[in-house]
C-alpha cells in the first residue's frame, strides 16, 4: 500500500491552492497555510523544497509571496510525489535487479513492473489544473484523498 508522508500531502495542498488562483498571483505562505490547514512548522520547509524542485517561485519582501513556476497543467501528481517521496514503488521482490531463476520470463517480476508502470501512468494523468477545476472526481476516478 502506498502512503504519502505528511510533507507530500501538505505540498500537494500548497500546489493545489496556488493552481486555484489566477496565473501569476503572488500569495503569502501564511495565507496558503491557513486555507489548506498546513501547520506552520511545515510550511517554510515545504516552500523551500517546492522552490528547489522548480514547482514554485518565491518572492521575498513586503510584496513578496509564492506563485507557480509553470502552468498548473504542466505539474502532475507523479512529479510532485516523486520529488517528495523518491522511488514510489518497491516490491521487495527478490528477483528484481538480481539474477532471477526464471530469467526474463519471471511472472512475478513482469507483474510488478506492469503494476509500477500503471501507477506511474495514472499519477501522470492527474495535473493540478484539472484538480483546481474539479468539484468532484469524474466517474470511475479515485478521489485524491484515497491515493495519499
């Protein structure tokens, strides 16, 4: 079972908050923090990490704030989750990356690889423009809260 850590969850909330705003609008971290229920102890660290990952731009000073570094439709869940979580899929399969007794036809390895590819593709399909515009998930789509 994949479970994102709190920092990833808060980063997703922060990007979602910015994606809901007009392009180029600078917003204070404290405003996003209040709006998205992000604890103060996490907010500055997440902002710094999002800026290092080129998801947001920061502007210091009285009229400063944060804004998305690129359009919301260019930022997807896979990018954000991988930035904060690293490798998303670890099957603990004894055969992956080692000499498998079934060689290249190992049904276990093939299934894990298929599941990993499916999960990555699904996360890539969810961009923040769509999330910002969504009121309810489309039929058949798993609500975001179930993924994290």
